[in-house]
């Protein structure tokens, strides 16, 4: 079989070295999952418990189950209802019961096959079942491929605390097949693109490299028939670019995680660009009005506005961001109909409650100089915030 020219393998080398793992990015890799697993799995392992959601199960989980079984792997599939509601202790308990029933031990492995919900939940189960079993991430949404599958943050939601109960638990490997994104509805693709745009803004500060914004901008505008008409809007022309887009995002995230695995030294907080605003938008609308990625884009737009007001970002950079968002069909202002809900004082209250607020001041990651560079600020007066909210 000829080498796939798009195949990429990134290294996430964490101290201690035993935590190191690979991120494999290769279109079509799932067609040969059994071979890929053999490369990454510890010899002598027994069973595979693959966890997925109802939607992904139908077109991918069932075929992969058959594929692994016919390759001689003792494989079990556990399917959770799709959606954020499944990221709960109750679902985790069901998975633990199933794992016990099939006799899963620490010699066996779990596989997360799906978006961030399946990834976070499976990682949480793997971290805690028998004090930890090895697991693999096979992310199938763009958001999961560029963000949630890398970095080892695993969790379930608890009461009012999103991701309230969790751990840092790194996978054995992350296996990314970008071809699978062809199944993704436009809205989910755009949700992932929100995080992709974020990486453009933090690239230089995190890795010392530049060029991702220009690459993405060129790719976004490469369509022969750009359209602002919602009915015909398509991002199909981006598909061939996804291996490179996903690779760059994973490279940036891996660099950050290697330096600050548990968000202690502050570098990992750069990944929160736009998120302080985003979490407030999501919470005030009870997680019903925006996908996470949509809220992140609104948050980055607010961060640009704030940077401009502080005189640390030229307006021309904000305009570049706005034009990219337009090409990708990403909204940079909330719909008018939500104006009564997005009450500035309430948003400010929620931002102060966010875990990044300390001592009454909110910690912001803000774009500075040009797209690619960010800085941390925790000295923004409430009046300034209220003026932009
Ligand atoms: N751990 C982290 O570092 C981290 C980072 C960011 C987000 N997250 C978490 O990720 C979750 C959101 O992840 P998400 O956006 O992937 O949502 P999701 O897992 O709910 O997936 C979105 C939808 O896409 C469907 N889907 C998945 N793959 C598909 C495919 N290839 N084709 C068609 N449909 C497909 C799913 O069935 C689901 O309905 C949140 O719970 C968030 O907290 C975690
Ligand atoms: Zn995010």
C-alpha cells in the first residue's frame, strides 16, 4: 500500500515520558483501524469496549465493530443517546455496569468514537474504571478533532457545573480520519471552525510560528461560487484542506499541553481566548441558542473589540477576522431577537462567576498587535466591559 502523502503523526511528549502519545492524522485511516490499533496498542491486551452515540453508531460504529471483529479483536459496542445530556454520571454508571458485565479489565481498552460528548465521557470512564484503563480517542466532529480529543481533559457535567467532575487523563493515541468530516452537517462544521479560528489568534504566542490565518483565509475563499445565501452556503471546498487545518490546530494544542498539561503555568489559558464571553453567552441562553463554536466566535469578536478599545489591536486586524468569518459563514454578532436575553449586567455577573475570574477581576485572553498574538489582562474595569457587552 503506498504511503498516504497526507498522513501526519504528531508527538505529545509530556513529563513523565510515560504519558507521551501520538496523534495520527490520516484521511481514510479508519478503513484500516485494526492495523492502526496494532501499532499503538500494548501487546497482550484483550477486549475493546468502543463507546459511541446513537447517530455515529449508525454509519460508523456498527461497520467498525464488524471490521474489528472480523480482524479477530474481541470488540463490544456501547451506544449512548446523542447530545450533551449523555455527558452525565448516570451514563457513566451505565457504562461501568456494561464494562463489568463483559468482564473488562485493566488489560483491556476503551475507545471513544464520536464528538466531544463521547470523547469526554469515555475519557472520564477510562480514567476512573478500576483506577484507569487505557483508551483511544477517535474524534469524528471537527470540534473534537481540533480540540476536545487532544489534551486529556475528561469530564462529565454535574448539577449546574459543566464539566464539573473530571480528570486529566491522556489517551494512548488519538486517531483522526478527516474523511469522516464529510458526514458532518454544516452547523457542526461551523461549530468546529469557531475553535479553528481561535487557533489562528493564538498561533504565534503559543508556537512562535505564523501563517495559519493566511492559510485558512485563502482556503476559505477558494470557492468558485461564494454565496451569502444561507440556502446554498457550503463549505465543501474546505474538505481537501481539513488534513492540514486539523494538523495545525493539533500542533498548536499539543505545544500548549506539553508546556502546561494541567493549566498551572498559564500557557494553557491561551486556549480560552473568547471563552469568558462565550461561556456567559451559552449560560444566559441555557445552552440552547448557540453551539459552543458559535459562542466562541462571538467571544473572539468581543475580545477584538475590547483590545481595540484598550488600544492594543489595530482595527484592520478586526476587519481581517470579520472578513474570514464571513467567508466561513460564522456570525460575529448575536441575532437581534436575543437582544433582550443578552442583558449586559447579567452577562457581566456570569463572567465574574466563570472560573477564570479571581478576586473580582476577570481574566481575559486578548488579541494584541496582530492576529496570532495574545496577552493576558485582568485589569479591565466593569464600565469598559459593560460598554461593549
Ligand atoms: N475535553 C476538552 O478539552 C473539550 C474541549 C472542547 C469541548 N469539549 C466538549 O465537547 C463537547 C462538544 O463536542 P461536539 O461539538 O463534538 O458535540 P457532540 O459530541 O454532541 O457531537 C455533535 C453532533 O454531531 C454528531 N456527529 C459526530 N460525528 C459526526 C460525523 N462524523 N458526521 C455527522 N454527525 C456526527 C453527533 O452524533 C452529535 O449529534 C462538549 O461537551 C464540550 O464540553 C471538551
Ligand atoms: Zn472551546
